[in-house]
C-alpha cells in the first residue's frame, strides 16, 4: 500500500551533483550517489494513482507506481523484476531519457512530479552493485537471427530473441558495442561501464557480438542472409542535418556535432591520444538547442573553451507549463536546464546564423547573427527582425541541428531498400520490410527519437521475428504493429 501522505511530507529532490569546478575537470558522472533516506522519501511521493498516466506516457509501458512502491518498501528484488518486465536497460533510460512519464505524473498537476527517472537509476544501481545475472535461455530453437546495429533497439531485440532460444549475432560497424550511446554520448551522462556490463550479460545469455564489421562492406547482405533465418536492421538515424546554403559554410573550423563528440569520447575511452577537434582556448558557437547541443557544451567546458554560446532559433520557453495551451498530461514545453548549461556559456534564443565569417586564410573568425520570429500564423518559416544583426566572435562552430534519417549505405543498396522521404525505412505491421525475412526497428524506422522508443521497438520487433520463425514462448511480448507504439508490451 503506497504511503498516502508521502507527497505531503517530502519535496521533489534529486541526488546532489558534483561541484561544477570539480566535475569539469573530468568526464565522470555528474551526479553523486543518492543515500537510502533520499531514495525512500522520493519513492514515497508516488501517490499510487487509481488511474496513473505515467506508464501510458512511457513508450515502454513501465509499471511505474508498482516499482516506486516496491522501492519505498525496500523490496528491491521484486522492484527489479517489475522493471525488467518492460525495460531491458533501466541504467540507460534512467540516465538518458527525458522522462515523458514525469510530464504526465498526476502529482505534477499541482506540485512537482515524482522523480520517476531517478527511481530507474536507483533500481539499476541496486542491480549493478550485486552484479547482473544472466537469464537462462529458452529451449534452443535451431533458428538464427542477425541484428545489424548494437544501439538500444538492437541490444533489446538481441536479448529478447536470445532468451526465446534463438541464436543471435549482433553486427556492429564500430569497434565496440553500444551504437550512439558508445561514442555519441559523453561519459558525464553515461559512463561506458554500464554498456560493457550489459554486453557481458548478453554474451553470457548466448548473444554473439561481431564488431568492426560494416554489413554491406565487410560482409555482404547475401552472406548475412545465407547464415541467418532472419535479419533485423537497427542501424539508427545518424545522417546529420547541415546548413549548406548558409554563406561561409565551407570555412575551416565548422564541424558536425557528432564528429566533435565522437572524437572527444574516443579520447576518454583511451582509443585516441588527442581529440581531432579541440575546443581548448577557442570561442565556440554551437548551433542547436537540444541534447546533442548540450553534450557539445559540456565537452567544450571540459576541454577548456574560452567561451561557448548556444544558438537556438526557437523562442525561449516559459519557466512553467502554460496550462491553457500546453495542458497536463501532454509533454510540457518549458525551459529545461541541464547540467551542461549550469557549467557556463550562454543560450541565445530566437536567434539564427545568417553567415559564417572567415579570415584571409579561410578560417572561421566570427558568425553573423540575427534575431528571428515566427511569421504570421506561427511556426516555420521564421522571419528576420530588421536591425538586429551583429557579429559574435567564433573560431569553432558545431552544428547540432538534428538528423535527417538513416545514412545511405551499401547494405541498403544490396537489399534493394530505398529510404523514404523522412530518410527512414518502411515496414509492414509485422515490422518486416519489403524484403522477406528482413525487419527494421528503432530510429532506422521511426527516425531520430528517444531511447525508450528504441528499446520498445526492439522488443516489439523481436516478438514479431519470433513469430515469423514459428515460435511462441511465454514471457516474450506479443507482436504489436509499429503504429500501436508498443505501449502494451509486458
């Protein structure tokens, strides 16, 4: 029985973060571990709603009131079971998901939402402290599955299929598993030991990993299909958006955000001696206002940038939810301040880059900015505000303006699959592409999205593949269509 007065006794509180002056000296996790008292108090704020909206907002359908109350009561083993019933990797989602669930928390109507995301972290920490136990696989099916890509969608699918008794091989083009989580996300948000531990667990459960292997290059699609009874494509959506029409785009010193992050993260991992793109002593402009832009900001602080500015074309969001135009339980459009923003730099809202300015050697020296506003009727396109032009010194510009879908690749050509207008791959209600036995899930299907969507799609696609191979095993989520959002997975 949930504590009916917990939300009256305790205010929302997250674990303390390490002091800014200390944490920007390294790439370790920003947050300190929570103590038992804080965990219990925060879990007790969950009201045990008769009609909870939180798990309806979660693409994974996490049983949030259930695991909150189990944590409050100290029933950790049962909390782990409830968490893993819907979510293969709470250590990933608890650190990387924006917490759609908290936006629809009933307590959030008149108070601050329950720290649901942090409860996922605490359950994951409890598991980690005791070691991840491999789950015995089902009766061997004699069928084999190839999973192309080892991001959260691929890993979730691989784990589900292996537990159903299929022989699973994951092919990853990079030198280590994890997809975008490995080198695209800094360690101060996700230390890579979390990925390594899960990879060890999957290996113990029978999953085979083949790294440094680009399907379509190092192994042909024909070879892959000959070896396996089914193929699942979970290669992500990493084709970056650009500013090709902005004057000065070709100047030296302008880079895609992911090129910057990958180089920096490879240094942290020990795979590179020095970053290919270094912000040390430089005036940095980051074009974009999302998570990738914030990651670039945090890395720039740690590399010792002289200055850093985020350029966001959207207007500054309000500090609190506008209940008239943005009512509960919808995802609130409010100003969100992450740990990287707390560490320094500035955010320029309703601002656009009109031109990149260079010196005589063709190197970036500044950007010409202009204030913008929505044209009549709102939304895009934006119109410039006359008289607001100014220059901002910059010798390093990072483009963090999102992704345009999955990258063109020899693998797609060999399969005869074309990207649609969104830059992704189409599939039927059974997650199968136009090529029989070839399935697709995650960002490669839905476009750039959230880690919870990737895991949910990986789980659902695994169920569909299991059915395609002729199997029915208790405990594997029932097949659902891509349109049904995987909310019913159990």
